[in-house]
C-alpha cells in the first residue's frame, strides 16, 4: 500500500483536494493500489491538470527530490482582509519547480480548507465539496485549473470579487478567496447549496408530463414562477449595482432543499458600460454545445442570448440583454420547452441573432398558457431592446401582477375587462375624470360595451349609472373568481399531500386517534371537541376527521390506507384556516377553532376518497347516512380514473339532518401514483348558501336575482337557492342543469360574449349584466330593475 504521507507530499503542489480521502475512494472504487492508475483517476476527476500526470506518475514510482516551499496568501471573500500561509510544491524529477514569476501561479493547500469530493465542473474550473476546518463549515470550493491563461485567471478573479460584492439573499455568498504568492487566483470558497439546478427541475417536470404523471407542488407552474421572481430580484439587484451577468440560464440557478434560490456562475459578468475586455483568441462563434458558456468575441450561452449578445455587439450590452435571457427562461418555465432550439451551435447562434424562437406551446398539448404570460414573454424578448421592459424589476412586477390576477403592463386590458379593473382601482378619480371631463367618451364606451340605444346612452346620468353598475358587477365577479381560484389552490395542495401520503409507507405511529362514523355516533368514543356550538347545521369536530367505509368493505383490510390518510388530519385543519386568509401558526388553538366552527373561510368540506370505498372527510361529524358508498357519489365518479381538476354540478348533500340540507358545489381531482396507478379522488366544497352570501349577492345594490350560468347557458345556482332545504337521495348525485330562463343571456354566453342587455322577463323590464369568470368559464349574472338603478 502506498505511503499516504508521500502521496500528500507529491500531490500537494498540484491539487487542493484531500489526497488521503481521494486515494481511499480510489481504492474502494477500483480495488487497485496502482499509483499510475491513481494519477489517471485524479485527472479523470479533474483534480490535477493532464499535463502534470506523467511527471507525477514517474515521481510516485521512482522517487524525486526535496520539495520547494513557496509562499501563498489568503484573502477574505470581500477582498478587504488578507493573511499568509505556506505550503509545499514538488516538481517531478524531469520537471521544474513552480515559480512565482511564471505564468502558472505557485500553489499550496490552505491549512484552513480541506477539499473532499468533486461536485461539479464548469468552463473556468472544478468545484469541490470542502470544509473550512476552523469553522467546521462545509463549503463549495471552485478551483482554477493550473494551466489557465492570464485572461482566464483575470475572469476568475473578477467572478470572485463581483460575487462577493453582491450581498443579496438570492446570490450565493463568497466566504474565502485563495491567492498564490504572486497574487494570482487559486480558487474561492462559497456557500454550499444542497439541492438541484433549475435545469434539473425543468427536466423533472417534463418527464412527469411525458409519463402522464401528476405534477406535484415542487414542479407546479406557481412554484416555477416563484423561483423565477427570486432570480429576477437577484439580477435586478446586480443591475442596480452596475453589473451584467451575461450568462443567465437554468443550469446557473441552484434551488436549495427548502426552496431557496441562488444565482450562480458570475464568471463572464462585467460592469455595465465597461470598456471592451480582453478576450481569448477564438472564432467568433465557438463550436460546442449551445448550452455551454462561450468565451471569445461572443460571451454567454447561445441558447439564452439576446440578438445583440449573439451578434457580439458587446459594447451595446446593457441590462436589457440580461432581461432578454430571463424572458427566454420564463418561456421555458411556462412551456417546459426551450425557446431557441437548433440542431447545432451554429444554427442556435443564427436563431439567436435573428431573435427567432419556437412557437410558445406547452410540452403537454392539453395545457393552456395564459395570454398574460404570453404577453410578458413577448415583451421581455422583443428584438429591439427599446421595446423590452424598462428594467428587470418591471418584468418581475408584471409577473407578480399576473399571479395576483391583476392587469399586466405588457397587455393592458381592453373593453369590459379594462373598465372594471381600472375604474375599480381608482373608483372616484376615474369616474370624475371620464364622466365629468370626457362624458361623451364614457357614453361611447357604454355604447360599445352594452350596445344600448343612442338615446339612452346620451343621457349623462343614465350613462353614469350604467357605468357604475358595470363596475360593481365586474368587481364582484372578480371576488367570486378569487374565491374559486383559492378553492383550486386548496385542492392542489390537498392532492399533492394525499398522493404523498398514499404512496408512502404506513406510519408507525399517529398523532391522534382515527374516528370512524360509528365512533362519532357513540358519545363515549367521539372526539372531545365534538360540539354543536357551530355554524354547521349539525355537531362537528374542528380537530378531527371522520372515516366512512362503504357497505361490504372490510375495515381491517383498508386500515393501512386509512392510517396513511390520517397523516393529513393537520393538513385539513390548516388548509381551512388558510382559506380564511389567516396564518395558522400565528393563531392560538382557540382562535383556530373559532375560524373553523364559524365557517369563516371559503371551504365547508374537504375529503379524500379511495376506490376501496373509504371516505375520509373533514370536519369530523356523525352525519353520514347509513349504508353510504362514496363510490356512487357524483363528485367521486366525475374524477375517478380521470386526470385534471373538475368542477361539478351542485348536489344535495347526503350528510343531512331530518330537515334536509342545502346544495353543495364540489371541485375534485383524481389522485395518481408516480407509476400511473389511480389512487382515489380529492375534493373541496362550498355550500350554495355560503357561496351566495360571500359572492353572489351584489353589495349595496337592489337586485332582482343573481346567478351563476355555465358556458353552455345552463343555470348552476341563483340567489334564490340560498337557505333552501332539499331532501337528499343518499347518493350525492349532481343536479341536472337546465337552460337559464332568459334566452337573450343564454344566446350571449354561448357565443362567449359578456355585457349588458335590457330584457322583458316574468312580466317586468330588467337590466341584465353578465360577466365571464376566468377560473371556471362560468358567468356571473345580475338582474336589476331599471327603475332602481340609482338606488345604491
């Protein structure tokens, strides 16, 4: 076996890796002690330069002279502090000792830094996992190759200094800079990020779609956009400090295991407006993989270059070049397809120079890309820099507006949508400006939107009242849309949690007992918090769920699955509290119970149902009818063995007392294992009474009726359904929907129109305003008596 001390002595001049540890791993991997093979292993791992291999192998086999001691200095990440140290450098018998005056800097191993395994390679060095011995802290150490040119060393040093000066939560911090005795960079230590690159995350999402597997929360569009916004914040910060990154691409963003995001690899970054930099002799477009960073006249990664960057117009580059790259990245995050895709690097370069991208279509043809995101991407990747956003901050702001459901700057609302969005935000000022100063314009807008007769719209008062009515209806429609969107968000979280629980192992222990419906019926067995002091029509348990099992199903056989579902108990409770726009951890137990018992959130019921007949529901209650089989329920059958989210017709809930219950509106989604096995159905529900009270009633208005009508013109519910009691069949079947009873509205919504009409119905004139809800594609319909138009 080789003398470990001798190995360390010989290799110390050529690597900063822990030779003892590397040799141990070499022996474990190869079962060999051949030192020549060990040198080859070190080269293959990127731990030593290839041109040093022969001399090292010769010295290890035949011995060599005494080591030459050279000085080295260490500086802090900010470049403000310095220290000194020494190390050994040994030349081979036929080689020369490194000298501080040669083009290759003298090296030594820092006594404060121990290098472990290789975790990555880049264009300017190898990245090791390391440990700062004195601090006991693991770091990533990026080591510059020993044969690097002066230009490469200059870039490397600039990367370390720029990164160290950008103190931002989403930019990886630099801890230590190692310099040789002559001041040349050896490497630098930075925060070790345990996680994956954005490139890996995108690839995982693509693979999930290709397998027709469900997309979990980690890979959802909402999460991908959240990562993108953090990247934008970091780049905006760098731009504010006068720094261009110039190599933005998914492979240069790290996502930590807790969702933290870091922008990496500032190797080709430079100050905005700096003089032309020194470049390596190279062709203008370097052959190679289009995702690899090019260094020469053209700097960056071809697949993510702006036209001006790909055309080597480096003196013209400013923050808008980075913005263009971010636009291409957003394209990929939204569609899961590369924006610039060619068969060769030269082809990719030519596409980038012309600003050509592939059509913006999702990798899954069934997925729709919102028009707002299309507009944002189109603006960020405009060919002319002047047509892009004014800054990366402006780009990020538009993405945030889209995520909040607001109008975006890249695609201003027009017509009806613009009217209610803008005027609702600046209600009084806009009305005064439009109706007071531009009364004729307001009349014209009203004419175009609602196609009223010229004589009606010419009356200023009438125009004001109609405009105000449309604002009120559109504003309330937005509130309804928000509630439906929040229900879908809740369902997505429940789906993800349920699939995690059902595909995982059965838990060894549970934090609370499991209660079957028969337990709730027994006062001695039911949960202690079971109470009738609630807004529900029957006693419930705010802290527990209830399990129902279909007739003929063996409880013992399904108990393992029920135990898996029992892990969701806390998830249900927190989900209901969050839907009341409260943070569960910020509330006391009593405050949480108050929200749940008084039904202050959007949700009324939630459940996970299995093909075995298990019905796992929150809140816990004793109201399941005898012989209940969830597999016959309409909310189960509409999503059983189907993918995607579905809104069902209202149904008469079977969880009823002797007086009967009101209608319930369900939203459900199938559950699937990673291998494509159907696991069950998850669902969330809101009662029609609550829906009417929360969103269907038009505040401050005397209305004849308010309704929800689906896109085919069928009435889903109306305000007269609130508070009604229905006798249930016990099967939870969705109601058969009939056409809405105003034919003019049916005709309009079937054509996709929205607006206002004055009609004769039930023997009286009425104004009918109908607005499309974006989430469901349904319509919010409000009927008012024209005589009461000004009574608000």
